C-alpha cells in the first residue's frame, strides 16, 4: 500500500459496519427527531427561507474530517430535480444519501443502508421518490407497449419497478393515465421501503431492537413539498 493509501485508510478506519472508535450510539438522535428535522428543513425549502451558510462553510468542512454522524439515511431517485440535501435544507455531514434511478432497491443499496445504520448509528431511513418519476413512466410504457431494443441495464431497473406497478394496469386506473402515474409512483416507493424492512436481516434486527425506522416519502416537483406517507410511526 502506498503512502496516500495509508493516509486514506487511517482516516477512514476499517471497512466494516462496526461503529467508529469512541462513537457513542446513544448520542444519535431518534428516528422521530430526525423526521421532525427533515420536515422543518423541507418547510424552509418550500418557503425559500434557507438555513445558515454555516452548514456548508469551510469551518464545517474541517470539523467533518474527523468523522461523520448523519442523522438520516436517504435512498432517493437520481433525478436532477430532487437533491435530498437541498429539498430538506441540510448541510455537510447531515445526510447519508444513496441515489439511484427510480429509487429502486438492489443489493448495493441495501448494503449501503446497512453500512450507515450500523456504522454511524443512524436511526431513520427515508425512501424518497417523486412525482412524475421517469423510471416509473418508462416502466408503465414498457408494460403497455414492450420494446425489443431496451438495454439490459435499463431493463434491470425497469424489472425492479415492474412488480409494484403491474397490478395497477388491471384496475380502472388504466383508463386514467394521470391517476395511474400518481398511484404507480407511490406503489414503487412503498415496495422499496418494504424491501428494506424485510429484505435484510441486519435492518430487521435494527428495527426490532434499536429503533430503526424505514419510511416512504414523495417529493412533489410542482410544490416542493415532501409527503411522508408510508410506515410512519403513530403520533405520541
């Protein structure tokens, strides 16, 4: 290993899901507190009242060289109009963000969520979809008019969305394209959130024993509002 690699390794620590040395997991805020923080940030974003530039200042950047404690994990869509840090008005070190077209869940996304939840003690996971999602639209188009020239890589993404939206085409929604897209977007978000809750022994254990919460949310391209609608805890 060369000198630069030695330095990187010493800063990053071992590549495992074990908590960082000296990290007190009890200091991590609860899932409910994290949800409140995201809601407040989204309200600021919608109103145009940005938080202090200190969140991205050189001082903040320097503080984070020693480590990170993101308070929420966001599995969101890669769509350029839905950057999680901006729509939730958060700064450097606040969010652990995984972005993939269609906010789908595959092994690498599960592993990324597991890593952050275990290593940093983060207790909130948000699957963040958005209105008029292009991948959902492409999946509906493919189901109604299959093509032969779709790349196998894009087909693999469409294939993960397909099970959650296919059944909708057997309902009256097939007669209302706009309503079909609205429901398909939400069905895809629910499916991804459910996959995280039940597709990983690590996450299941954290949910049962450590207060991990996985919720689904939809960002409105039209209003900028994020609606948390799936897996929300009861008020109390």
